[in-house]
C-alpha cells in the first residue's frame, strides 16, 4: 500500500504534498498499532497494587 504512493506522485495524478501527508499518516498508523500491541502503555500490576495498598 505505502509503496503505491510514490508511484502515484510520479504519474502526476496526485500532488506531492498529498503523497507526503499520506505517507506520514500511514507510518503514524503503523506506529500506533505497534504501540498498542507492545503493551508498554499498560501499567504494571506491581505498580498498581503498591499505590492502592497504602501502608499494609
């Protein structure tokens, strides 16, 4: 999919800034999917329990 965008720009059917924006959005979507799958955005269970336990 992403490799088709430069071909559209060379053919002259789509303006170059639109190709750049399309590439940027595609890469950001892939980065977001990777971030969600990796699990780094989730809190660790140990950290969460230590905050809620108090002085026990």
